[in-house]
C-alpha cells in the first residue's frame, strides 16, 4: 500500500502530486537548505493517497462532483451554498482508523518529549504554481496539541479544499476540482506569538526589481500582516552589497504594529490585543536578523531558481528565526520587462486621502464601501472596493473590483498581494477611507505618483502611455541619463533604457521625507521657536540624536536610487535650496536671512563652508559617506552646485574632506555644475580640482542673458538656443574635452528641441539627462543627431569615451 504519511526528510519538490505544494517545499528545504544553515521546523505530511482513500471510504466522490456540477459558473450566485454543502459533507465523514493510526504514530515520533504544539496547514496538490498562488485559499490551524486534536485539524483541512475562495480560484485557473487532493502539513509550532513573524519577498513587489529582498515583520502571529490589520516594519535589503559584506539595508520603515495576535491563555484560541505603545516604537527585528533573513531568502531563491514569497517566524522560547513556508512569487516572475504602461495625471483633483500605492495604475470609478464579504451583493463589476481590511474570504469579490482601498495594511498585506495578481491598483493603509468615502461617490485612485497613492474626489483626467523598450536604439557615444528626485519611483525607472542618473536632486528627499531644516536639528536644544521644537520632537520620535534622523532619512533616499541603478552611476547634487525655500522647512525661519533675490544669493557652494550652514552640510556629507562607505554603493558621485569661483570650489572640497569625504578616496568623484559664466571662462581651472562637469542650462541661460527665469514679463526671451548661450555651451564642452573631463547637460531642451540636441552632440557632449517622461524622445533625438554627425564626418566612430 502507498504511504499515508511521510516525514519532511522523505519528500522533495518531486513529490507535489503525492503531498501537495507546501509539504513538498518544506521537504525540499529541509533536505537541501537546512545544511546551509536555514532553520526549518520539523514535521510530516499526510499524502494525497490518504485523501483519496478518505473519499473512497466515505463514498464522497459522486456527491462532491454533483455539487460542483451544479455550480453557477457565470455569476457564481450559489457559490456560498455550494461551498458550505461540500464542506459539511467532509466534516460529517470519518477518517479511517488506519489513517488515524498513521497520523498519531508520526505525531508521536515528531514530539519525542510528549505531546507538543504543532501547526496543521493545508497543502493542495495543485498548489503554488508559477502562474497561480494558492496563498490563503485553504485553512491552517495553529497551536494544536495532542494526537486527537491533530486528527481533527486534518479533517478540517480536508474540508477547506471547498472554501468559497478555493472553489472560485480553481474555477478561475481552469483546475478540475476532482483532480486536486488536500494533504495536511503537520509542523512543529514556532512560538511567534511570544516574539514576531512576517514575510519576505526576494524582489521588490511593486516593480519586480530583482536585486532586493523586502522583509516585513510584526509582533506576534503573522496573520495581522496578511490581513492588513496593522502597519508592519519594512526593510529593503540590497542583494549585491549583501554579498559584498557591506551594510545592505538601504531602507527602514518602522510600522506602528498597533495590534499583536497571540494565543489566549496558551490555548488554540487567538486574540488580537493592542500593542503597548512602547513596543509599537520598537523594531521587531535587529539589523542582524533582517540580514540573516535576507541571506536565507537569497539561498531559497537560488535553490528554486526564481523569486520567492517566504513566511518567517521567530520563536519566543529559543530566540531563533525559522522559515515556515516558501512559495513562488506569481506576478513579476512572468514579466518580460520590455513593455510598460505609464499612467500620467493630466491635472490634480481635490485630494481625499493618501496611503501606500500598490502598482502604478490610475482608475476612476464608483466607490463601494463594504464592511465584510457578506455585503458582496452590493458590488458591481469594476467598482472600487473601500473597506477596513481584507482576508482571503474577500477573493471572489476582489476579482470584480476596479481598484481596492483599505484603511489598514502594508505592501505585503492580502489586499496588496491580490491587487498585484489581478493587475488592479490598490491604496492600503489610508487610515480613514471608510469614513471619508461614501458608496456611490465617483473617485480616482492614483498610484502613478510614487510610493504614496492618492485618492481624488471625482473623475481626474489621465492618460495611459505604452512604452516598448525592446526596440529602442541605443546611442553610440552620448550617454542618455535620467533626472530624478523621488526614491519612490526608483525601481520602476531603473528598467528604463538610461545609463544612470545624471542628476539626483537631493531637495525632494529633504522636503518630503525629512521636512526639517538641518540646522534646526543640529541646534535642536537651543531652538527659540517652541512650536517648531514641538513639531520636530514629534517628527523625530525614536531619535535621541536629532542629527541622526536627517542622516538616516537622507542616506536611505539616496541609497534607494543608487541601488536601483547599481552599478550605473548616480550623480547626487548636494542641496541647492534658495534661502526662501530653506526657510519654509520646519524650524527654518530661525536660520535663514531674508534676501531680495534668493536666486542670486546664499545658495549652493557658498553655504557649505559658511558658519551659518557648514554643520548642516556636514550632515549631507555624513549621509553620502553612509551610502558609499557603509552600504557599498560606490556608484554614487557628488556634484557641487552654483560654485562661483575656483577658490570657493577648493573650500568646499576641504570641508568635505573634513567631514570624511575626500575626493579620490574609495573612488569618490566630485563634479561641479557649469551654470555660471565663470565656470565656462575658468573651465580648465575648475577641471583641475573637479572630476567632471554637469551643465545647468537653466541657470546658465539666465545668467548669460540676464533674465530672471521666475519673471513672466521677460519669459519669452529665455532661450537655450540663443547664440550667446550656445557659444558658452560650446566653449565649456570643448574645454572639458581638452581637460579629459566628462561633461553632461541636464534639462528639458534636448528632448523638446532636436536642433539643440544636434548642437550638443556635434560639440561632443558626454551625456544628456532627461526627465523620465522625456527619456525615450530624448534618446531618439540623440540617435538622429549622431546619424547626422556620421554623415557629415564619414568614418568617424561614435563610441563612448572613457574619461
């Protein structure tokens, strides 16, 4: 007779048909990955043969097939009744004594020191295929202790093959019900209720970027993450620098973790209790534990040869981390990466609320506020579901939705996972969506504006633009680069055909993720503004050293972009706020002078060595040092803006060295913006102390023609193609080439004006940086210009120069 139960050590991925996907995966990891140091809880599987035998013994084949045959496959109006009847048939049946005996004997072997708590999970034989994830479709039972209760849990697992969501999922994926067997996965219990648990993806789940591991965690049982009941901790770990032994955590987000799921009085009953406030502000994992889980994730991914969705748990008794489940990631693993749709809002509307954006789409539709799946009859196809949170019970409804909005949850919540699989936008963790949105309202769900999604009132006009990178012709010599500022767009834009980031504007990160004037952090104890001090205290909760808040937030923003484009170069412009812009930051009024013309005043390089800002520049340098030296992202280069004189450039380099950033050490290159006529006139002298030039065409045009580009009265005279401007452009390119220094240009003109691009190419520009929406058009202009140069200069080889 075939085996009724099998220990994990006896099974592998070759046995999916015998023990189901979950069991096969646990056996595979036990056999091949435990020797590599990954902790896998011991356990055993009931087999498909045991399930088929159970059906035979109770004569269940025909009644189950009759129930499935009567299923309404068009509207699924009788899904609820059909599922309930099928489950009742199984629960009223009896597991044969010889199968019960086999389960009890194997349980006794697993628990050598007497009855011990185990997890009893469902494992289906058609489970976790590369194109369909069965996560959450069947039932699991935790903290089950005693042989009789284990047998009872197995019977309930059998019945969960016919949950409403499992039936619907099989129907959607063309899987015959009678060909799927339900096996039970009986596994030693990891007491995560006494510690924490979570999930890990071995890619970035929104963009599909492969060089990241996303680890999320919460206190207690991980079901709160899946259900989206809480905001978990999240960590982004960069694989290449992890392998190099660097500090690879490029992004940390401390979630509120407002609830903790645990067992009531050490029983099987689960309670969700408020997390103590002090614990909400503590990370679930140490950095070392995050890195350990990321290493394990990489080993699992390499073994399975594809991106994985992993569940981890920390045992509060022995303090160890364990992997309790691993399945293939089912969304991005099938994408080619060549074609993309980009959504763009044509205008902004009245903003209702914000949350975490899932996907990058925009959808306009009618809102339908639902308290539970029981209200599903109110939902019409294409409407936008608005609810507090979701669970697998929602799956049949979510597949009808045009978009999903939830009050709670994070990037690894159930709503987020289903939204990705269904290719619909979702905004999770909105807080008060169910209070601010009313059923019947027309709303626009926008996930195209970065990591934050926005819900707008009414129908906001947008466009959907298709791009196909597979047919883009690459330029010969001139490098197309991107202009960037928002780390939330980094992983999506990294797939674009750019050779790096020619201009990373630091100001966006300071404004959007820090929001505080750096000198207000440096001199926090001495602030005179009580209101600003209170705001800063609230914004920097958890940071006793307020300066560390600035360094950590800025370094994570820069590192995110640097990792996305690694090993392509990322040129970071040090801060270039004007005094009025700095003053608008929290605490800024106390540190900024009131200038008549901030455009020509205390900005750029002049701030970096001045006593009024030098300490703040030190924080910027500390962030760059963290990114390059600690995180290992040496593709980051630094650029100094608005450097008026060579002497000023030398002062800035001296201050950078004072703060631990010495040009040339660890390969550090420092560029200078060429945006003042003095930069052109003395280009050779600037080239002697800097490693390259980046032309700021806006300021150079302004200062060459004497035009305030903020003035509408003279705006018509602003023209990068003016002969005087082009003369200076030609001159600085020529002098940079003579000094063997790369010279690029950042601006909109090369994408809008083909003739201007041709002028730059003809003069030998090294690179041109474009805004993302102008990149493809800009590349076409570069290629066309290079073709003209070839025709004008037969035999000339247009290849990228090595400076």
